């Protein structure tokens, strides 16, 4: 039995796009084709996502490899005495080989 590896959380960077697309493809139980390159539309969307001040892309990494991701969208609102609200979406986590401890 292998020991659980620690999970680190960090913000996504531009160079993470291809690996993140591969994680999304694998999370669909292999139903998507293998990703070998990002499309121009995916590259444009990724740059837009990273440039957005109200959107954060968080990556879970195990031994330096992306094992999961989640998006956090912050939105201003007049409700709640003008306090912003946030939405977490598009969460995906892969548990393979090392069986990462994502609760650490």
C-alpha cells in the first residue's frame, strides 16, 4: 500500500491549460478523446478566464501534477448589504495511483 501524498492548492497559470484539458477529458471516464493540444477557442477562453478579476481558477496538485480544479466566481450584488457573493463551479478531481489526500 502506498502512502497518501499531500495535496497542494495553487492558482492556475497560463502554462497549465493543456494539462487541465487532459484532466477534464479523463474526468469524463475516458469518453473524451485524448487531448494533445488546445484549440484556438480553448486558448482564447483560457486567456480570458485568467484575465478576469472576478474569476479564480484553483488547481489541486499532487507531486507537481494537476489532480483537480475548481473555479471561483466572485460577483458584486446589492443584496446582503452590498457584500459580494461567490460561486464555486466546474470542480473536477482525479484520484489515481497515489490516491491523493485531498482533505489535507
